[in-house]
C-alpha cells in the first residue's frame, strides 16, 4: 500500500508539473529568415523576404519592403497551435498572412486567405565549405601531393588557412566563395598557386590547381566522443505525453571506476538520488533509481550532439537536453 501511495504521488507530480518547454521548442522552427512567395496576386507572383525572432517569449517579425528595399517591423507576429500568423502594412494595404510547417525548410499558407503563399528557409550555402579539408592534387611535377586546408567565415568574410610542409599552418592570400565555387590563393614551396573547388557530395569537393592539375578535397570529420563520454554532464530531461502536461527532471552523469555514475533530482526535497544499473550500449543509456519509494527505470538514445530521447517506465516519453556548463 505504501509503494502504491508513493507511486501515485510521483505520478501526480509528473501530471501536474506543467511546463512550456515543448511549445518553445516547436516555436523555434519559425525563428529564422525566410523567402516567402505569394502567388497569383493582381500584380503577379510576389516575393517577400521575412525573418522572425523571439525575446522573452515575444515574437517579432520583419519584412523587406519592395518599394524601399528597407527592412520594416511587422505590426504583429504570433505563433499558436503550429501556425505563424502575421500582419503588416505594404503597398498601401493592411495584410495578414498565415503559414504552417510543410517540411524542415518550407512552410505553406495564404495571404489574406486569398492568395497561396510558400515560404522557403534561407540557408547559408557557404556553410558547406567551412571547416577542415584534405586537398589531394594529382600529377604535379612533384608527384601527387596533399595539402590540408581549413576555412572560417566571419560575417561575409571568408578566411582560409593551409598547412605549409616547411612551417606549419599559414593564412592564405585570399579565399572567397562565388557562384557555389570555393576559390583560394596562397604561396607554397616557392610557388604562387590557386585552387578552385566545387561541391561533389556532402564530404567531397572536386576542382583543379592552377587550372592544370586535378584536385579533390575530402572533409576532415572530427572524431566523435565515446558513448559514455556523450552522456557526461548535466541534462534537463523533459517527460512528455502525460494527460496533464510535461515536467522537467534534472539528471547528471559522471565517470566512475566501472562506467558512468548517474543522479536524478528528488522532486520532494531537491536532493540527488543515486541511480543504479547505469549501462551504455552503442548510443543508448539505461538506468534505474528509486523515487518516493517506487523503483523506476528509463532509457535514452542519442539524437544529436546535445539531445537524447527515450522513455520513463515505458509510460512517459522523454527528451534530454544537455545543459551548458
């Protein structure tokens, strides 16, 4: 009877501690820059660049006025029930627009509930080139050569670096991205050289050195942490899917002599509860702990660098988000 009472108390805690975390995560989808195409207006198809940001849970929207070319703030912007609703004044008219998620990078809706609207997320194509690459050049007078290079971007400025076999890493004379082509110039082993590269696949570029020698660049992928290392640190674990809302339970993991040690926070007094049977296999962690006199278990599986998903007692879905140290 005692365990049943404690379990019901725990369940009540999970059901009544409602948080707004999930809604915030959903809203973040809209907070970006978009190109919005409105079809079939009396003036023909019209394109409106827009962007949205959030401060203290308040959404602000902006659009480029085609008459002035200047960015203007919208009269209102609201995200509710998965719909982005905006209102603004343009070309002498007060207009409204509603948009809903279609794919990860597109939305659909209407202007004034009359004209079809499609929004495409603005993606920085230059980001593909940023990072470290190994460039292989074939058939030079010195034979086949390898040149490690890397690129950074600050604003609109791209900076390139190469590894000089005589002196180590040096900054390139120039690096630019134009028409989906990465062009670079630098001085190496007594020669001023240029290299041009274009995307071939997600991790391969192809091109030439001095327009004479075939070149191929392979992206350098950083080694990922071990499954145990992935879970080290503190997490906010969102328990979702309960009839009355969601709740966040802090958890943390640290290295032990025989693997990981895990801890969860007791909702009664804020103290840490030591987990047992903490195991990591592949990208999944499982563990057990006793809370309010009831034995609980859960699992989490890594989704990306800072988020894992799973379930508690196979009853409540869980999303764990890494906390910044």
